[in-house]
C-alpha cells in the first residue's frame, strides 16, 4: 500500500509519532523524478486517458562558488530494455461530481489493490454527472464547460486549467516548460520514485497567482492565510495550540480566487503554498495516486460542495449547546454532586458535567468501569443529576497500558494494531479500528455505560496510531495513521446514535469526514494570551475545512487560569458553538473572586438567553456545511478587508465577535460593509475600522443592522426552557424599516425565517411561520 520501507521512513521522523514530512523525499536528489509531459490518449466520452511522463534526475552545476541543482532528462539506463519503460504512460481521468466540482485522478503505476469504498466520502464513492458539463474539442486539446466554470485539457505540453464562469483562470497545473524562465529549480506536476525502495509518491503542482490567499488545512494554529507556508498534514498530539503541528489536519483548502481543493488520500501530505517559490503550490502527497477534487465558487459554495462530498455535520442535541463544566478531574460521585449543587446554587446555567481521567480505579487507566469505592451508585447519581438538568460525559481513550485489566483480553483477541513481527509496536495496546471485531468489542463497552445513564463520551487522543504498524486490513500506518481519528470518531458516534438517538462526541483528533460526527474541541491550550488568539485561528481554519461545530477549553488548559485571562476568555467561549470550562483545577467560577463569578454568570446567562439564535444558526450550518465560528469573508467574499482579519469572527451569520486578547478595555475592530449595532452598548457603527470599547462583559460583540435575534427566558438548563414564548430583539437603526431572523424549534423539521416590519415606534412580526407553536414578543433595540 505504497510499499514504504524503513529506509524511506526513518529519514522523516526522528521521534515517535513525529510528523512525517513527505517533502523530504521530493528534495532527495538520489531519487528519480517523473515529470508529466503530454497527453498520450484521451476519450472525451468517458473522461479517461493517459499521460506520458519523462524521467529526470537532479544534477549539480557549479557557478562562482554557488551550487545550482537542476533537473535533467535521464538517458535510458533500464535493463533489460525490453522489460521496463523509460517514459511511462500512465492513467489520467477527469469526472464531474456536480456543477461546481471536478475530480482529477492520476496514478504513478498500476493499482492492484483498490478499496471499493472510501471512508472519507459520504456514501463511500463520489457521484459522476458528465451530463452537467458540455464537451468541446479545441485546437490544443479538450474543453468541458459547466454552469459555473470550465476545465481545459491541453495535450502538449500537458496542462489542466480551471476557469470560472467569466473565463478567469483560477489555477493551472505546472509543466516543466512553464518554469524555464527562472534560475530557480521548480518541481512541475510529477511523481518521485525513491531509490531506497522503488516506492512512488505523487506531486500535483499548481499555479498560485499574485495576491492569492489560501485558507483551511484543518485546525491550524499558524498564520491564518497559509500562502507562504509549508503545511504538514499528519495527525499529531500537538501538545498545545501555538505550534505548527495539528490534532486536526484536513487535506482541504480554499483560495481567495474562488476555488477549493480536496486531496482525497489518508497518506502523509506536505503542501508548499508558495513558501519555496512564491507562485507554486506543491501538493506533495505520500500516495502513489493523486486524487483531487476541485470546487469552483465563493467560500459558501465551496464548503457546501465539499461537505456534500465528505459529509455535513449531524445536528447535536439541544442540551449539548449548554455549558459543560469540567476539570482534570472529578474523582468521585461526591465531587460530581457537589459541582452540580454549586452550579445551581450560584445560578450558573449548565447542562453537562464531565468526569475526566479519574472515574476509574486508577487515574488515566481506562477500563470502562466506575471506581466502586468512589462512586457508590453511579446509576442513581446519573438519574438524580438528569432530573436536575445535567447530562454526564465520560473521558476515555483507545490506548491500553500493560497494567490495564483489559490489556490481555485485547492482545489475546487480536484487537490491537500489530508490528511487523506480530507483536505490539508500542508498550500500549492500540485498538485497531480496521478490525470489525475490535469495533464490536469497543462499542459493547460504551453501550454498558450508556445503559447506566451516560449521555456522551469524550473521544480523547487518537493521534498516535502506529505509523509502522500493520493493521487488520493489511495496510500499514502510512495509510492508516491519518485515517485513525476518523475511524475512532465514527465508532463512538455510531454507537451513541444507536443507543441514545443522537450523534454527539467530544473529540480531539480528526481527518476529512470527521465533521459528520460532531463535535471537536481545540486540545491543550496554554493559559496565555498567545494561546487564546491561536485558539481562534485554529477554530477559524477548522471551520473553513467543513466543520460546523467546535469548542475550546475556556481559560486555557495547562495551569490554573490567571483570573484576568479567564475573565476575557469566558465570553469568547460563550460565543462559540459549544462551551466547556476545563483544565487544571480549579475551573469552577465560584473558586475565583466574587467579581469574576458575577461576570461568568452574566456571560453564561447571555448564552442561555441567546439559545434560540444559537440553535437556529446551528441547524442552518448543518444544512449548508457552514461553520458556527465563521471567518468574515465567508459572509462577505466581495469585501477585500474581510479576507485579512483573523482576530475576530462571525458567530453564525449575524453576530460579530471580537475577543480581547490582552488586558485592555478596547480594541481595533474591522467591520464588513453595512451598519453594525453594539450588542452591549447599543452604539451604531459603519463598516470599516473602529476602536471599540468592550461593554460590561470583556468582549466586543456587534449585530448586523436589520437582524432579529430570538431570545428565550433564562433557565438553569435547556430542559427547563419554555420555547412557546420567545422574545424577538430587533437590531435596527432609525432608518431601517424591516428586519429578519432565523428560528428553529426543538423537534421541528426546518429553520424558519421570521420577518418584522416597522410600525410607528416599534417593530411587529409581519410573517410568523410558527403560528400556534410559539408566541413572539418584539423589542426594538435602539
């Protein structure tokens, strides 16, 4: 499955589970490089053909004490010449997934083992609708024209060019002849054949245009715009949120020029987005095939198309949008009940209590059994807490240490990943989710806990699937390491759906397709300003990678949160799709100052009163593949300024949130075109840059003029909310005559738009599609 020997692997990772940077193989000049040269054959009716490749090797050239590396065509040196091709002719195909989506497949050699279905794609396969694109022959090759763009295939020198409907070139493959005008040695569209073991990996290389910006790649904490960066897509325990490694890499990105790309593989990938050479986008894919989906359109179109292909998020249950209270860790039933009592006593609305690593006999030793000495009657505990509006979440992980009581059972029944000898690659037994027997065993353990009353599981870790491991499906970690989080997320989400009737997890690691199984959180943030701002960048990038729902540890994770930081982080958390206070003790707000407790309560009250807005926006996101935490340019793609901002976000479609990342009371805020009304102070601002003071809550929040924000009467948990009476708060300037908002009632079928119109000195509902189901009171916020 890629046939990678240890020789080829060891050069990439120096420590266990260090990210595999596949680009090193494309910079190793002992290897042979095959440049895509010309279209050898093509059938327009099927979209299938072949491309001829020319073998090159790199040679050094001495020039005034400077060594230049240049590729040169290699003369034939095969033996016997009758048996091996010098210039191989290899498969190329194009198919049309939809009016906006094109699939290009290339292979560097024969594919004898092709899985029939892909876990990353919704139904295992991608649709093909050639009827949606019209074919025409051109003087240089072939062209397909669709409603939103066109694809041109040039025969010699071989190119695939993607255009929008107006004929603007979005991006093009790069041929060796395109880069003869520079002394810089640039790798064109090609594949590498390693001298070490003859394995092959593809490098689709495309153009980048001046001013083009790149976003996505999963939960990336580095600069928001990936242009000029080298991004390694390899699932890793990032040990924080301020470095370049990722818990949640996603092989998908979008461009400000109006296209997106999904690299459909689970092998390691390194993408050089114009870091080495400014106008070259090198996708160095570990796989010996290149399977690319290209999407044409604005960000919303691209996200909708990408999630049609890889899956849209399921709608989480209403209670999951309430506050999750946690720390590492509550050790006993007594502690859990105490926290519940204090939440209610201090009037901190909350819906979830999470028991982290300490609910077993031995802290961290996950055996799916409550510690009998510390949990007298966990079933009764969960019944009692449920009556009081609390759902219980439990931590677990898929690694089992030798001291774990389940270790021998897992090893004896072949439920763990093996090494090349048939032993374990690590000291721990790592569950092998490619084995149906493992999934059955594992889901049985979770079912027992669901039967006892557990509501949801924290799906922790998952980033360390053995790279050299042999999996039960016969593949190595070269293909299974990145796929492991998806298999893990899926196993937990499916048993949750089966047993509880909803899809919900609380997971740290992902791959493409994991967005189907909400939700995911941002890992172990430091308790610093820098970690708070990097957390937002990670969330924005994940949202641009198909994920609707995402959370983070309010206040940071690693040490006790400094109160000023926790104070500023709290309203940021409350205006995220899901919210959890978690980390080193203490996290409970009553263990801080009385001023802090009051601020925390007010921020939490704001969230609970906004629940109808949050719930309707969430439902809308699941239907369109949109993120709840939204980069400004998703809503304002034609506003150049919105593409430059990474320290604020739209919460749903109508609220703009600018957290305070330093100990200040005001900050510079960029507002997209239009008028904006401060949620706290009611001041009106025009689009553009403003220095805005925070209100009583230490955060800046604005509402788009002409917006109806549905509110609900405050309750201490979502189960006590009365959805039959909602207040519609109308954010409108004096000159505005109408305002609209979205409402989605629990248990209903669809999101409804409620319209209001100005009548005298108030706004009244002009259209209520929810007649009889709920009554509205309107308030004009002036």
